[in-house]
């Protein structure tokens, strides 16, 4: 492996050096500015520390970020280790006032990189494992080396393929925990060696720029240019997930920094975001600092832990990178009516057989999904009714969540969706007030769901003729309490409990031509089992319609006539 | 009315096919709704099937352990079994009918069991011949047994205060207990039970 990379290095340099000089000659001022900026940064930092870090394999960007350097320096395309070496070499010579290099360079202190400098690092950084060198393992297990710009191009191409409406994006990066481990190791090494020096006084690891933030600094601007929109908080998320084969074998102690977990805007990390010098252990308070020192240097005490925790490691493997682009789910709210007694609310399949002929979920979701060009949908409703119970009146509030919608429908388009559902041939389901809602739709639905009242119409038969007094007596009960033991029909899957429910009011409506049948209108507390209230469930619901009328009562049909909720 | 039934009789719902066009006014909506709700009396059966008839399959255990001890097992589609006294049980022949019910039989008082949770923890496992309760008449007392091997979920403790329920409606409010058998145990038990028609024939009723 080492041999291969060296060969690449050798073949690249003349080409790269040629490119850099060519662009400068071609009046590309930005490169010149970048070189100047690099010199400025380098001047402000202790060169002996930087050289030491370079010697243990830490890349240029990691060095800068450990010192808490901010700004555009990270996105300089030629910020390689050899470039930094070269600049350091020049500066030392300038400082020591020696004329070692050719007269040309001596005349102009801010000079072009020497010919043995390459833009792309040959060797993987021992700290960030190549992440900040845009080097990673792709899904074909090939190690890919890019520049920041190339990486941005790859990402934008992925996005463009599927997403046509992008007006913003959020860039998120996830890195493997071992990088943080490495950071901690390097920091301790630095502290140990240079802690007493002036340049190190008062410095904290927490002041460093995280790998995540640095990578985002490199990629955000080129992506903004390529996609012609701003990056920041957005519904469209670009996720770069780096993973490493060497899992962290030691105990994870959860260190909480004063910044907590507020970094979600710019990045997410696999584990802890920042580690303070004072490690606050959580689970098993393994002293992260202590353990690292033992293992990294000298290795006199081998704790039997894996080789991966030695720093610097003998062999550095690149990380595996997965790009993922997705959009936050979008929501549609409305109310549905169900006219059929053979349609369930949600998909209901037992032993490969469907119960009923369709479901509200599939009818509604099945139309909204393709019109948004989404990946899949989730259906949520405020309560539910049995398959053989119709949902009439104002309808039941529901929410449809669409994942990864490629197309956000306009208000007019949403109306079209509603019309399409309502004009289906079989007229099993109707939708009202359909509109796009934000994620607050959830709260609207869940709010007080348990307190809401429901209104029903039940077709009841009694074993004796109906009397006029019955209408009066039934109507007289207001806010009547009933005790319901868990109905036998659901007892196999619900806890055996006795639940007290309230029947707010009842009204009997006579049916012409029958004195044993009548329509019972009633309004009850959410969660009341209506069927059991009518037939009594072998006496386990008490009182029941039968017990109130002193005879046997059976229910033939049930319809929900109103779900009293304010939403949609 | 069937639980979760697949409705093959459309008669009662003929009004559904003529779905009224969406109306703007509340009043019109109310009318439209009302039209959907009210059935045509001519479509209604004289006596509808009872909840038990619609949702359970009835089985019978004649002469269970002892002659004359006829019991029923109503099995729900979800597997639960309701156990009770069949109308031909010898206890009903005693004058005065059933006067008392005692759940304190066997090793424990069945009426104080506490089954909790979806998984029905603490439910006692009963064998088919395990005693559920003792019913007493003026003349004698009779043991009512499980008939099916399974977990005892519930006993009808209302029978303690109202033993008369057995006399008036042993097939409904006078049920004795609810058992949850495992599928394999149910199949075994089923083989020893009679269906409704067979039972009627046997007992000439």
C-alpha cells in the first residue's frame, strides 16, 4: 500500500506544480491570495509544534483546527501536508535570515510552492484518517482521493439526479468515534510536550475546530455555487456518514461539554461533539485522558486493548463514506369520511389475507404519495373506528406524512389531490379540508385527543316493544357513568381492566314501521366501547342500553357521526 | 352485529350507494347524513342474531365428568372461551333453581385472582377438569369445571351477589368464566365437544 501511494505521489508532482504555476500566470488572483493567507496563518503559530505534528502524520487542516484557526483557509485547494512543510521551511529560513533557497524565492518571501509539493496528500492523516483530505473508501471498497471541489461536484450530481426543487440545503457530517479518540491523544501529546510553553498557556481542546465543522467549511461554499442556493437550516439534508472499521474498543464515557449538543445546525457526530480537558464521565467513568496516555506513548502498560488505540498508529485505514440525501417529511392534514362497512382504517393483513376490501390509509396515501413523488407514506389519525363502522358527518382528522417528497405541491395541486380522492369510482372514502401542514400538525391532532367527545348513531333492536316512556327515560340521562370491563373481543390483546367512561347524552329516534328497532344517537367520552354499551357484553359493561330499558338489546349497525375536534 | 365482520349483506346499506353529492350548507349536510343513517324498516330482520350468536361459535360438553353436568363453551374468533351452564344442566331441574354460587373451590378462591397486563401475567393455568365454582340449589350442589385447558382470565363474580342470573340468563349474563387456551390445547378440547346441532339432537331440544 505504501509503495502504491508513493508511486502516485511521484507521478503527480510535476503536473500539479505545473497547474499551480499555470493558474497564477493565468491571472488567477485567488490562488495567490490563498498562498498569502496560508503564510499569514503559519506565521501566527508555533512552527516547532507544527513540524512535530507533521512528523507524526497529522495533516495540515487538522493542525490548523487544533489551534482553533477559523476562516477560509480550510477550503484552500492546495492545503496539503507537503505544502505546509514547504511554507514552514521557507519561514524558518526567513526567520534565521539564511539564504538557502534560490535567489528567486528569497526576493519574494511569499512564493510559489516548490516543485516537490503536491496538492493531494500521499499519506492519510493519522488524526482525521483522511476525512479532511477528501480521501475515503467508496461503496465499491475503492479508496478515492479528491479535492474539496471534486467532492462537492460528486455530491451535487447525486442531488441533481433526484431533486429538482432545491432552494436550500443542510449539510450534515457524521464521523467515527476513533477520530475524537485520536484528537484527544494528539492533544495530550502536545500538552505533555509543550504544555509549559507560552504558546500553550490557557489553550483548551474544546477551542479546537471539530473535524465536522472543518469539513463543512470546505464543502459548503463550493456546494452553494454548484447548487445555486444557500446552505443552512433546511428541509433538504445532505448527510455524509464516515465510518471506520476499527470500532472503539474501550468504554465510551459520555463527556458533556459546556456547548452540549447544540451543533445540529452544522453537523452531527457519531458520538460526543467536543471533549473538554476535564472529562465528565457518565457511565463507566473511564478517565479518557489517563487511558490514552498509557496506551499511546511507550506502551509500557498494555491493557490488552486493541492496537487501534496506539497513536500514531502504524497503519492508517481510510474511512468508509456514505452520501445520503433526503428531505424532511412533509405533512398533509384533513378529515376523512368512510362510507363503507368493508374498509378498514389502516392496512390489515393477516396470514397474507387482507381483511376488508381496502383501507383508508391506502386509498388516501396511495394518491398523495405519487403526486409528491415521495418514497413512502405514513398515515396517522385521531382515533379509529372498526372496519364495519362508517365514519360520517364532519369526518375524522388525519395526517399523512410523505418521506422524501421530490415535488412539493402547490395549494392548487393539493386541491387537485383532494378532488382526485373524492372522485374515485367506488366512493368508499371522502376527504375534506386537505392541506399541507407543518410538523405542528402532530400537536394539533394529539392535543386533547383523549378528552374529545365522539358522537354516534347506533341501530338498536330490543326484545320488547319500544314505549314512549323509553324515549324520555333515555333522554334524561346526562353525563352518565358506565363501567366497562375490557370487551371480550379485545381481551386477548388488551389488559383486563375496568374503565369508567361517560355517556354525555342519548336520544332515541323512532324508525317508521318498527317498534323493536330504533336509532340511538349518543355522545360519549373518547375511548368508550359503543357496541358493548348496547348489548352489555355479557353484563361486563354496566349500565348498558339493555339494562336501562330492562330487556335484551342488540346492535346491528354503528356509525360515527361526529369527532369533536378543532383541527383541520 | 358481528365484530370486525366482512359485510356480505348489503341490504341495510343500500342507501350508501347513492352517496349524496357534497353540500355546502350545514342543514343540507345534516339531511344528507340523516338519510344515510335511517334504515328502511322493511330491510330489517324480525329478530336479529344476538351478539353471542354473531361473534362466538357455540360448543357443548354434555355430561362433563358427571352425568347431567351439561356445560357450554362459546369460542370467540380471537380464541377466548366463555364457559357456562348449558340450559339442560341438571342444576336447573331442582326446584327453586340455583340459589348460591361459590368460587372458593379447589385450592383457591377463583374470584380473587388478579390477572394483569396484555400478556395476562399471574393467570392460573387450569386443566379441563379443574373446578371453577360450585353452584348450589335447595337440594344439592354441583361443580362447574373448565372444559378447556387454558389460563383463567376472569370469573363472573356478579354471580356471588346475583346467583339468579344463572336462572334467568345462563347463556349470557350468567356466564361463569373466561378461559384463554393455547391453540394446540383448544384443538384437543374441541375434539371432545359437540356443536350446537349435535347437542340439540342429543338432548332433544
